[in-house]
C-alpha cells in the first residue's frame, strides 16, 4: 500500500470516527421537542408525559416548545432551522403528513420530503360536541338546526388541516348541513370558544373536552370512530346514525429532519418507544380515551403512505377544500 493511500485512509478514519462516537453517545445534551399546538391540548399533554419519561430514562433534559400556527409550519421550520443531529424533534400528525398535501394548505415545508419518521406515539378518535346552550340534543336535531339558520352553524377546529377541520368539512358535505369553519390556535382555544357558546360545533378529543362534559357545559352528540368510546358508552357513533365516512383516526408521531443519521434515528426510536410504553404514560393516556401506539420508522412510513392514499380519495370524493 502506498504512503499516499495510507494517509488518505487515515484521514477518512479520523473524519468518520468522531461521527460514529457522537452517534453512539446520543443523547449527550438537551433534546428539544417542537409541538405545533399551544399548551393544554391533548397533543401537548401526551407529548409532555412522554418527554418527561424520556428525560428520566436518558438523564438528559428534554424541553417542549409550543410553536402553534400555519398548519404546523412554524414548528416545522423551527426544527429545520436547527442542525440535523437528532436534538430537535417535530411532532407531526396525520394532518401534516397525509391530508394537508391534498388540500390547498400553503406551507413552507414538505412534511414527507423534509422529515423522516421516528415513531408514532398516540392516537384517538374525536367526539362531536356542542355547547350546552345549543338547542340540539342529537345529530338529527343538529342537522335540522344548521339547515334552518341563515348561514348555517359555525364549527371550530384546532387549526387549519387538523382533525376538527377535516371532520367538520366531511360532516357538512355528507349531511348537507351548512357550516362555516372557524380555525383556532389549538385545542384549548377551540374548546373554550365552544363552551362559551361562541362556536356551535366542535370535533374534540376526550382529553380536551372531558372536564366540560362532566360539568354539563358541553354535550356529546356522536363519536367519530369505528365503535363507541369506552369513556362515553351511551354516545352513538356517526356510522350508527347512518352518517358514513365521517371517521378519523387522529395519530401523532415524532419526526426529525431527513438528514439525521440512521443510527441516531434508531436510538431516538428506542428511547421514545420505551418512554411512551412506560406504565405511567400508558395508564394516564388510556384513562383519557386515547391509545399509545408506537412503531418503527419503517412501519410509520408505511402508515403515512396508506393514509395519504386513503384520505386523498376521501378529499377528492367529498370535494373538501380549506377555506
């Protein structure tokens, strides 16, 4: 072997070794998780449960930063502005990765091009709720009320492109009930405005609405899932009422920029799955009509591809457009 070749191989080894060591030592400093919703909503609550456990398990600080708005773009761009080293994590969901690409949502990032999945972490189905003051005690009455009012009813969402938005659009197109979309800055604001009677209809997670349901300040009219909720067994599914295709499995996942090395993605996956599957987290989430659902990066990529096709067909069939 020539001296020049030996020197070249030695130089390559020096360049590679620090990277391998850094991968093996991950995490060696604080991790920041960017949540595209304000504090207090279901996503924020579950993310904080998991990140607290992640910090305990790794011995490193894990900071949650809430960057709501712009269909997730603010949080996404905050992550993309950081080095692709695994220390900045984006919380994405079925909306950002499988639905928004089919809608006229204008965002300055491509969720499936700019990010790679690490693991899913929880999912839930939504409840159709209305304020206690609204003169409708079931879905049939709600539809009749919407058709009787000039301009119809208002429906809130947790933001453009979220579950509440998509379900509201689906409901009005399937039933013919006229409704006007009012996007909010997250679940907490959407619930507050509905409880106050300033909004007529909302598709909400049980986590966000439970306190107001128990107090009687919100009425649950239907469940947008394949079977009734264990938390609200007396509330019928929309399918039971003859309203088909208004169903939405709202899942959430952790993502990192696409250039993050494989070794770090695998390490993050192992630690996040471990944290999400801890008894403390699963017990807390399970008691709130949600489910911890974890995956490998490849499994999550396949789920995104499947949902992208499925919801694309629904959007095309229903003609749903962001307003």
